[in-house]
C-alpha cells in the first residue's frame, strides 16, 4: 500500500551568540534569506523582522548568528534541518511605517585576517603546500583537490598582498576556487563535480515542474573560437613560443597577454582560460517552488522538461539563494552555468 502524500511543512532555526531565538522570532519574522556564493565572496544572511511593537533589540555588531533551514515533512523532499553556516552581524537597518528591522550578516569563516596585506610569497612550491601554509596562518584546516595538490607553482605573490588575493591568483591559475566552510580552507577545481577530497558530488535532477515556471536561459556562441593561446619564453633558444588549447573554430584563438616562464605554465594558463570560457557558453536561472537548502554552489545539476538544448547540457550551481518567509514558505533560486 502506497504511503499517503505528505504536505510540505518547512522549518528553520536561528541562534544568536548560542541562544536559540526561533520561538521568539517566529511571530515577527518577515523573511530569512541566505545567499551562497562561489569563491572569495562571503556568503550573506539577511533577516527582516517586524518591529510593530517596538520591542526588538538591535543586535550588536559582531554578534554571531547560526541558521538552519529545511523541511519537517513533505513527499519527495529532503527531511530535516540543513546547517547553513555561521554569520557575523555587520549591518542593521531600522525603517519606519511599518516598523521593521533588517539584519545583514556575512559568513564568519571569511576572517578579516585573510584580507590583511602582508609580505608573503612562494617560489617553486606545490599548490598543497601553499594552501596549507595560508590555512595554518589563519587558524584553518585545509583540504586541497587531489588533482591540483601536487602541481608546482614557480612563483606566487610579489609585494604586499592579502592571503585572499593570493588564493584568488592561485585559483585563476588553475581555474579553481578557494572557499572556507566550517573552519576549513577548501581549494578545488571549478565544475569538477567532486569534493576537495576527490569524492563525486551527486548530480541533482530538477524538472521544470519543480520550478515556478519562470527562469531564463542564455547562450553565447563560440563556434568560431579557435581555442586559447598562451606564449612562453624558451630560455634555451631565446625565443617566444606558443601553446594552444581547445577550440575547433576557424576564427582567431583567444590570446593571453602574459608571457609565461615555461611551456608548462603557459599550457596550464591556457587550460584554465579555456575552461572559464567554456562555462560562459550557457547560463540558466530557475526558482524552485519548494526550497532545497541542501543544494550549494558547485553542485552538479541535470535539467529536464525545458528545451532539448537546455536538457542536454551539464550544469553546475554558481550561486544559490534560499528564502524562508514568515508564512512558512521556503524557496530556492539557482544561478547555473554550463559545466566545462
């Protein structure tokens, strides 16, 4: 006998400096929105509350908020609360008529120390060594993509730069991204469909019936692009040589401006740029009627029920926004890009 269909019932939990405020905020909640981003941008939490009785205390700057979102019940939905991270309050806005208070907090893992300029450079070091050194200096653990960890970087860092800037430069070199989750600095290739530890991320199948019917698909044709070309200096011959990666078109290849110190460096730069350009081939935005806080950036997505061209592509999540409103509705907006 088939189990009866269960109506979706959303759930949430908010703590402030370790104190559970869920029951206190429930009657005055207008919306909770969490925006998860890829890369060195901090995730953002926005909470809007009704202050009709004027009794809400404005949280202090630097207060710590922890949020969980999920479903109590619902057929076909992941049941249970999903930990969406810890955030530090840095903006509060009061508005009148009607009286509301808006709280903006950003991911607690993106420490200010990462953005402090300092003299730090690396010469002929592996990606793993670089990431682990930066992580240790900021009191973080480290996880590095197994396919990237052993790669040697001839030089990284010159002059006073922040650790965040160094990580971005390292990511640009390998078309990878550095993120911080649960006090761990994670360095992984963009669109690989794997965790930094090498485990495959499961592909999430989403149909058009899962969405509110809106959405937007855009495609940029690059059929005439004849790959990406990078130049390097051959010390033995004293000449400049080139390597070309990807592209089957008859047009001109994209040419990188920098002249690299070795063929290996030039090839890696061309591979990374070709991968970035490939992801720009197509973009898609959708809004899920029933929120999926278990979906996060870099999660592989398969689509069904749209146009054949859309359904045929492989997608990855570039950004996601989860919103819980005061009436108990939970929705998720996804920004997708073509998997390279």
